[in-house]
């Protein structure tokens, strides 16, 4: 069964990546075709027309069209909720760019309308397919790391341009990049969140955050620290993941190779500890974990992955066609938005926010 796509917003993502997947990636989505565009900018409507698409400057007329069954919402973040709800009510499935909304309450409204209309709402969290993240996920799921103790996820780079530089449009690096890093953590860990503490800072741009740290503590005790900024003065690893059986470092984004420090054997050994006090020297018994640690270039088990964000598109189309389950689940997207809400509150109050 074929599907045709209408785009709300035809800028960098709508007229770039999303359009190109539908036009070019027949290996992944053979029955997907671009059809129409709603855009307020005449220059972008002209681009759409040059590409053979129908261009609208009237949203009602666009949504009334029977020429497409899927809408991609690729606007600034402040319009995600309204454009998504109007599209769902018009009988279209929706692929919404991240972040899903400006806050969790908005996303809850969007999810409710999706259920009410029976139309799918997909959140485009494509960086679940980044090779560095997939390598971490593979190491964890194959047991090489054991029980996770802590995760550090870092990203630096990217100038906030256009609407991303304005708070009322949903700009800032937490919404632009932090949402990806938080989504990866939520997807990997699959545990309830206990609390969030954060510092959301505007250092170079007074309008929006450009250096943010979010500490997420899960109910198991696992702690994940997300740091995202325009630049780090000292390079940080993309991932540092600590488990009770191994530690994995991934130095760079888009690099599938990391370093695994793995315990090949371990045993608890009792030893004497000499301690000093007013009465002189005394001896206490202590238990020491002796480990035979090995440093490995990872993956070392033949695992190979190619980064292909269009795999998320395949999942979305297969979900509509009844061939797959939705990968980016609503409850996961909602958890991500609740973490961002809590991060904002924690930064404002300077206090820990409990879930």
C-alpha cells in the first residue's frame, strides 16, 4: 500500500532530510512519495513547485487535500502541538520533529488526539540509529557491561541559528540536542525515573541555553549525566558507560569503535588493613575485589552496524501498514519531555526535582 506525504514547513528538515527520504530512499520505503507542502514563505513554496509538489499558503486547504495521508510537521518547536493536532483531526498520520512539543502537557494533548482519531503520531527521534549509541546498546544488551551503574553522555558543537536562537520558538541547545541524548538514555535504560537535577545556562547567547547539564537518577540507583554545549574547552567522550562487569568509552559521535575495559575474572580477597588512632596502630579486616582487567577495542564480537536514520522511517511506515510496532513509543517520548520539564524547574530553583 502506497503512502504520500505532505510537509508543514519546508526548510532545512522538511525540505531537506524528510523530503529526500521520501524521494530517494526507495530501498527503505519503496511506497513513499512526497506530494504537497504548506509554507508561509513564498521562496520555499517556489522550491516545492520546482520539485513537482503542490504548494499551499492556506493550512485549511492543505489539510483538506486527499492527495496525501501522512503529514510531516517540521516547523519551529512552538508550533508542533497545534500543527500536529490539526493534522490528526484532518485524518492524517503525523511524523513530528523533535522535541515533540514545548512541554509534557502539550505532548499529552497530542497523544490524546492521536488516540481519539485513531491516527498515528510518530516522534522523529532518529538518533536512536547513531552508530556510537548502537554500539553502546549492543554492549549492554549482550551482557558485556553487566548491571549499569552510571552513564555519561556528552555532545559539543552546533551554533543555534534562525528560530533556534529564540526562547519563544523553543530554541536552545537542550531542545535542539539534549532531547536526542536524553531519548537515547531513556530508550537504553528502560527504567522508571526517580529524580532530575540540572543546570540550564545561557553563556554566550542571553536568549537561550547554550550549556546544559542534566543528571537523571533512575529508581534502581543508576545515574545518567547528560552534558550538551556549544563547545567544551576540554574534549569529553561521547559516551562513558560504567557497569559492574565492564566500562565502555566511545570517544566520538558517528564512530562505531570504542574501548572496553572488561573484567575477565574477579574474586573477593580478605586482607589486613592497618589504621592509626590515639591508641596507636590497630588492624582491621577488609574485603578487596581483585579483578583481571583487559582493555579491548570494541566491538570485538563481529558486530557491525551502519548508521541509517531512514530505518526509523521504515518502522513508521511498517507501523501504519500493520507490519511493526511503533519504535518511539508515546510513553518514552513523554518521559523525555517530563525530564526536560524537570530540568528547567531544577535549574530555576536550584533544587532536585523528584518524579
